[in-house]
């Protein structure tokens, strides 16, 4: 029987052609949107970095001064995480470092902290989380101003107070939710300890993040 007269073969060929066209279309869309997505991600990163290290404090492009750092104990991740170095008149002035709170109520919380050379926190923002809406999601700036209370705090002079009030520290927990803020504050404290211990080496590091510029 000729192939053209066999319905099963014809349908199979049509399905194969359809699948091939769909694959080609997806590849084309990915190619056309890749640069747009990359620019959007870069814009979002720049906005976040500006929130944790104000623009008036540095004159370099922060995402171009990115290094990868590794400390599972203090940064909460087995993977290397990025740190962004701020300079003013070629002098190192601050660091923004990503960290993970592995013990959030619903899993990992990723955050970023900006700190200057005097140990003052310049800003903290949440990058991603899966905390309970209406309770743990108050770590998002759009839901609550809670994360702004870290700004201006000195880490060097009061490290024992970097806990929630329920544990004898200085930071408020959420009504009906202590696990999330406890994990969050602990992650900040550990990340700041990492920076205090390694600040000079971080500024001297030449191990760049993928996609950053020399």
C-alpha cells in the first residue's frame, strides 16, 4: 500500500511536522527575546542594588564589580553566591552580599544585604521566598516596611542583639509568625559576620561572577 494511502503513516508524518514547527518556533522566540530578558534582569538587579547601596555612596557600576563567595556556614548555601563591591573615587566603600536563610517557615529565603566599611547596614531586601501570604511575606517591601528597620544599624557594636525580641534581640517578629523573622535576622547576622571577617580579601578578589566585566 502506498504511503500516501496509509492514514496512520500520514498522521504520523503530520504530527512529526507539527512538532518540528513548534520546536523551531520556540527556538526562534527564545532567540528573539533573550536580549530583552537579559536587559530586564540587569535593570531589576540594578534597582535592587541601589536599594541596598544608595547611588550617592559610589561611582562605579555595581553589577560590573561582582565576585563569587563561598561559605555554607555563614551564607547558608553550598553554592557560591554573588557579592557586589562599591567604590568611590577608586576607594572601596561598601559591599552588597547575597545570602540564604535555609530555615524559613516554608523553605529557603534569599536576601541581599548592603554594609559599609564601618559595619553599618545600608539596606536589606528579599530576593525570593515561599513564606505564607499574610504572615511570613512581610519580609517583602511591598507588603511591609519591616526590612527597612535594618538600615542604619551597626553590626560591630551590638552583635548579640541581632535576634528577634522573642530571643532577646532588638528586632520585631511578626504577629503570629516568629519562624520567618528569626531565620531572616539570623541569616543577616551570619552574612554580616562573613563580611567583617573577609572584607579586605573580598575587595582584593579577582574571581568574577559569570557575565561581569573586568
